[in-house]
């Protein structure tokens, strides 16, 4: 890698200390108080465009989300920085001045912080274009959490339409978590986050009176056998060193104590770190259901809903990000030892562009910031914004030549 621009990193620290940090906090709190779920992020998008225009950043004509570009020394390639903007359909339980103003909507996953940090980085980067080896594309994405439209795929459609996707030589994203101390930055090479698929299965038997079990086919019993068989399959046919989960989340059967259920409906989630394991579980899900039904003269309906693929960090992009982290946050850098089972739609960028996703610690037990993501009491230590903005700026300002021209 080329020499790290330590002088620019010190400039970023200085500008954060002189007011940008406070502005990032204020922006995060405004966004937190005005959440939008899924694709309903118009208010946040308008706020983002307003701030980017104020900072002199060129906003592009995107139909989904917000795209903007900061010109660097070279325009042949561009580095991309992505932040998600959407909240969750959750009632906030925090008693804070920036509590959500919209009932049933809450930034319980930290996307408000992601957006605010990228805006802070945009303000700094726009004032130091001469420090940037190439153009920087800013991606503010809706609907990372879904549920109906995948935001990453929609943003890729936008970059395709504008002819930008092929110009992106590397893309970075980061996510706040309360599982690491404030300001710690971590990532890893290879698989970082799991695939996430869902399925629904309906067993169809023959209902009747409980006093005549021999004349019926108990669908509830079929469902129980299926759950037991899948648990055995996961423990005996999946490599114990290969992280994978098949979880049954709902099981509904029967209407009364003395009626044999004619149908049983189950739904579940599958999470994997390898695409091969993902296909193995999907295939045997059907085979096990067929076997259960064949032995009891029953039938079933299976609906499999493919979700997110495995998020795999590109080797060169991850090596670069790790190097930048070591020089930007020093001892607060860490190498994530094993992949995690959460899913992240940044994986779709990683399928098409050299990519690296990073974790930013926001846990502070003394201040009470310990709740997990997606909790109605989730909140973060905003002191982490210093490390987060520094990382975004440093990643944009140190893209090596081999990455830009490789």
C-alpha cells in the first residue's frame, strides 16, 4: 500500500474537534427523531440532500435514495462509501430528548448514526478534494431492513443507470454495534455476515375426533417430527465447524383440545456462512418433509423465500481497510475472529464490487449503552463518531493505486 496520509488524518481529527463532531451528533439526533421505515425515507433523504448541498457536494439524479459525488484528483475510478438510512417498525422505549417522534418507528439498528457519520465525512472530504486520489461516491440507501424492497439492489440499479457501477473500484460500509467498546473498529477477510433465508411449510393430514386417532392423520404430529428431524440433520449432517442455523420460529396447529388438527403451519429462518451449506440445508428441508409425509400418507406445501446471500469481504479491500484501521484508530483496531450470524444487504454490493464491511463499537457500560441492536431500548455512545468519521475519510483518502488501476 502507498504511504498512509497521516497529515490528512490529523486534519480530520482537528476538524472534528472544531465542530464537525458536534454537527454529526446533532444530525444523528435529528434523523433519530424523524425515522422512516423501509422505502419511506423521504424525510431523511430531503435532509441528506440539504446537508450535501450546504457542503458543496454534487447530488446526482437518483430515483431511489441519495447518490452524491465528491471529485478527487482522478476521475477514471471512484471509491464508494455507503450508509443505510431506514429505521425499524418498533416503538421506542428510550426517554431521551431525541426520542422518535413517530409512534411505532425507531432507529433501533443505528442507521441514523451511519447516515450522520457519512454526512460528517462528506463535509470534511468536500473541503479537501486535493487529498483524494479519486472521486468518492456517497451512497445513502433506504430499506436495508426491508421488508418488501431490497435497498442495496435498488441502489445498484441506480448506479447502473448512471453508468457508475463499473467505475467503482472499491466500496466500504460500516455498522455500529454495542458488542464492542466505543470507538473500536473491526473487520475480517472473507465471510463476515451470514445468508438469511426464510421458509414456510404446511403439513396436510386428515382431521377428526381425538377418540379415533387411527382414522386421522395428525398434522401436528407431522410438524413435530419435522422439527425433530431438522434438528438431527443440523447436528449430524452439517460440519460442526461450519456456522449454520435452521430455526423454527412459529408453529401453529389445532383449534380445540379434542380435535385432531388437519393442518400444521410452520415458519423458520436459515442462516449460513457458506453458499454450499445454504444449498445443502435447502435441499434437505424438502427431503425431510417428503420423508415425514410419505411415512404417514400425508402431504405438504413448502414455500422457500430466498433472502440475502453471505457477505464476503474482498481480500484486497479487507487488507486495505485493516491497514487503514491500524493507522487511523491504532490500538482500537481489532480483527474479527469469526464470521457473525447477522445478515446485511451490503452483500449485494460485494457480489459485484470489491468490498469491505466494518464494525464500529458503541458500547459504554458506564453510560448505559449496552442494549443490543433491534431492541426498543437500543441507543449508542456517540463518542464513537470520531473513529467512524475518521475511518470513512481515511478509507477515501488512501485508496492505493493498484486498487484504482488493477
